[in-house]
């Protein structure tokens, strides 16, 4: 590789594949950005996102895509500690292009969604006294699990889809406009009791109640009274068809806020949406969740103090509303502060990178390359006699020596001495670090 190549085109030292290009990211370059980035071998694995084109967040004015949102806008989130949904401001917006995603489906229920493999979801565990499940911290027997772990370790776990929402107050309207009012805003503004009444009225006039089981042995009878309409745990199911998207969105939002699971499907030939609502169903069993296909698309995710948000998504003609997560390494770092996050694992000094500081990484790469060449010496040639495993073992042993970690220049010299090439050493330097300034001088 030529010396003037930037980090963008450099190959991953672990897998040999291309590193992620910074040019496709739209991310705040603060202290946490550089610190977290240095920790992850495959960047930006610190992120967790959903498709830009099909995913929306709920504001008090309605559902909005990422291009319609700004930092500071209030969106609906889930407070795991209080077990309620509440509006919280967006503290950051993460976006990047052409990311790998998985399409995940729950059986044949129509509950389908798409996300990056590391996107997090609120998962409910069986009652346990432990405060952690593996690497995940629990809150009220819930934790934010990455989607791949959610699929691989799904036994006796449930996805938290909805939660109580107590927002709103009793409102009296003197006039309504079926095709002119903002029905989403109205649903959010009214009291929980009014929301439920509005939902039941919509079901009576435009919906159908699904039968659970027959009560009589007379199979020839067509009376609706011959059927039971409540399933296990008091759950009831309803179908609702609607051509108007605004009216569809109002119905499914009212059902969602009423503690139910909602899905819908678009019938392209008829230009109509068939909605399905199951009442008293806050959770979905993970048993039947599976990845049905892989994709690549532009993705995004909002960041909130609760680490969660409420998402509407339409995937392959199927739609859902659900609570989802946004808590990756960057979110945690910004919540704890750049000096506190990962402090026990850090050997380098990042305090010189100030919040909101930007860095010309390409120019810094050239500067650091010259610094490493000076440490290596003009006649340096990599020693290829040692295997990669031997090199890794020798480096791990060396890093346990106090005199080695006391001066990071010693680490660089040692890495060069056991046969690593200069470009590999450069690739290991955290983005944003200027070796000539940040390393102690002796």
C-alpha cells in the first residue's frame, strides 16, 4: 500500500477486508466518537440502526423520518425503570449508508422488521435476581439485546413491544374534520380513557372481532353468540381495513397506546390496508423469530436518554409499531462522559480531544506514519519468521509489564521489533490521536 493512502482505503488488519469509509457517515466528531471508534475493529460496529426509507419516529405532531427530525425534537421513548412510554428529546442522530441489515420475522404473524445485526431491542427475561445477563445489564428483568443475540438466545425471552402511556388529558372538540384534522396529534393529546373509547368506536364501525373458539356443538349455526371472543390471558383480536393512510395510522396508534400489538399489510391490487390488533399483548415470544433474508441499505437511529424509542416500520408490505433500542457504545460513552467510559481498559490519553473538535484524519495519518517510521529507523524491515499467533502472545505478555505500558512509544517499538509492518502499526492507532503530541516525551 502506498504511503499517501488514507485510512478510508486501508484494509482491516483482522479480516483483510476494506475498512468502513468515513465519507458515508454523518456523525458528530466529539471525544466519544474517537474513543469508541478506536475500540472497535469493525467500524462502525458501535452503531445500531434501522432503514432510513421505511422507519419513522413518533413526535407529538405525527410520525417522521430522519430527514424531518432535528436534535432536540421530542419523540416517544420507553423508560425501562418506570415501565412507561414517555416523550424525550433527541440527543443525537446517527446515519450511515449502504449498511448490512437483516430482515427478521416472527412466524406467520406479519410481525416483520429490518435492522442492522447489532441493533438493540428491549427484551424481557424470566424473573431472576441477577443484575446482568452475560454482557448485558438488566433493569426490571429487561435488557437491551443486540438482534443477533436476540435470535441466538431466544429461549424463554420476550420482545417488549408496547407499554403504558399515560400522556394526554380530557379534551372536548366542538368540530371535527375527517380528512382535515391531525388525528395522530389528537390521539396523543386526549386522555387514556378517551383514547380507548375512540379505539372501540373505530372497531365497532369499521372493524371485525376475531373468533377465539366455538361455544356450542351446533356447527350449522351462524349466530355470533355461538362463539367465544376472548383468548388466553384476556387477549382479543380485531381486524380493521382502511384505505386512508392517516386514518389507518390513527387506529393502529390508538391500539398500540392501549397496550396492544399491531401489524398491518398492504394489498397492492386493492389499495387498502388490512390492520390486525391484539389487545392486552405487550410482549412477543421470541421462539419463532428468525432471519429470513439479508439486505444492504442506508440506515439511521435517534439517540435518547432512555436508550429507546418507538418506531413505525414497513417492511416488504408489512408494518409494525414497536419499542426499540438505540443504545450502542457511542450512546453509553456520551451518557457517562468520554473520560469515564471504558476508563479501565484505556492505556492511551484521550483528554486532549475536546468535545465537538474535528480532525483531518488523512493529514493526521501522514503525520503519524512519519512518526512511526522514525521510531522504526530508516533500515527497518518486518521480520516474517514469527507466526501471527506467536506475535499476539508475545504482545499480550509484553502489555502486562509496567515499564511497557508506562510509555506507549515502547509498545510501538516492541510491536515493530516482533515483525509487524509499519502499515499495521498505523492501522492500530486510534483515530484522532496525534502521536507526536499525545505520547509522553522522555
